[in-house]
C-alpha cells in the first residue's frame, strides 16, 4: 500500500510540475503534451499496479517489472529521437535565418551607399 | 478607422490573384497584408505584381498560426484598429468580411466570427469537420455558457484591444481555434457571430486533410482546452 501511495504521489508531483512550467511559459503547450502523457501513464500504473502484471502476461514476459523498464526505455527513446528531430529542424531554421540576415545586411549597405551617392550628386 | 486584411499564404499562387480582385472590388477600404510563409511556388512573384499589397516574406516556414501571429505584429506596428483574418485559398469572400467589419463597428464587439453553421449555406463539410465542430461547440457551451456555432472558422474580425496582447503571447498555439476563443471569453472579451457564405476551395490542399492529422488536431485541441480551463480555475491570467 505504501509503495502505491508513493508512486501516486510521484506521478501527481510530476503532473503539477509540468503544469507549472507550462503556466510559467517555460515549456510550450505542444512540447509538454508527451511529458504529460508519460506522467499520466505513471499515475495509471501507480493506481492499478495489477495492470503491469496483466500486460506482462499478455506479451509473455515472466518477470513483470522488466516490462516496466522496457516501457520506460521505449518512452525515453521516442522522446530523445523526437528531440533530435526538433534539434535538426531548429538548426536548419537558424541557419536559414542567419543567411537571411546576412543577405539583408548586404542590401542595406548597398542602399546606404546609393543614398550617399545621391546626396553627393544633389550637393554638387 | 483603419482595417487590415491578413492573408497567410503558403503556395497559393493560383488563388491569390482571385482573392486580391475580390477584395479590391468588394472591400476597397481594407489594406491587404500577405504573409508569405516560405512558399515553394511562385507566390512571391504573384504578390510583387500587385504593388498595393503589403507583404511579409518569412525566411523559414512557420506554419499557419505563426504566420497569422506575424500579421498581428505587423498590425500592431502599423497602428491598425481592426484586422480581419482572411484565408488565401479563395474560400472567404470579401463582401462577407465587409459585412462582419460593419457589424463589429456598429455593435462595438471585440471579435466577430464568420460562421458557416448559423444558416445552411451549401458549404461542403468533411465528416471529421462536422463531428469535430459539433463537439467543440458543446465544449465551449459547457465551459463558458456561450454558443459559438463555428469555432474553427478562419474568418474573423478582431479589434486592436484583442490582437495587441495576442501578438505578444509566448508559444501562440499551433491551432488557434476553440482553445483561444475559450481563453478570450474567460478574459472578458465579447465575441459575436454572423452567418457568412464561403466557397469550397478552388486549388490546392486543405491543411486538415487525411485521417492522422484530424485525430492529432482533436487530441491537441483537447489538451489545449484542458490547459486553458485549469489556467482559468487557478485564475491569474484574467483581465480585470
């Protein structure tokens, strides 16, 4: 019973922590969805630990806790992969922005040069 | 009194000239801003052929909602009083937008939504759209007590007092539909609807096509709404 309460408490704290971060704009809603799902799965297993034993039975794993580790690994794997994906996307967009800024800078310098020339011509 | 039409465009080269003609003919008072969301076709050349159209050229693809938010920032910077969200795919009609704008001015409403569901308009709805819209309508009614018949409508007239804070929010939602409306109602803004006609799109693909995308959309939307609901309960973002 104590372990059950402990796990439920951990899950609730996780959920509140994620929620607080969303509230304080430290993580976007979109990014928090997967974490929230993870925390809710922990909560579900905390409330009904029999689920994990039944699930292990279904997939034919003798030692039920190892299924827990497998699930945890898969979840983290998916999450890390998604993070890598997003990192590539961000890198690409960042590169694009830097190049764009450089091109804009060149156009502004050209404009300034032209303006100076025009002013000179006016003065002469 | 100035009004800006924000048209987010991603690969709409075929539709944009029709849209421009429509606006010039039926709503000439409105200024036009196209947000070119990194189109890969010749959208940008089409826009350049129309010197009276202002445009923002996003160097990377941001997606529909962030393209709209770029437009909001422009409207704030240039000091517009009202803006109209208008789709670049030829679905929306300028005459209807004008009707909504006049209504917003007369009744002094913060947000006017162009609804396809208030009257039968002959607009073709996909199955998911109909089911989803019905569901979100019920959710909005349940959470706020207000009836909004078309929460996914992209045709909206928005007042400066609303779009100025919207242009600044962190992580503008990927899909700004029912969740944003609920949040705005909670914050005390007035929202009204009038019936509009819309055309079925002429060229190109809808952004809510397929089966995976609508499911993802529904799921995210539920999550957003739950978040908005809890934010309201724990009450901090309320407007005085």
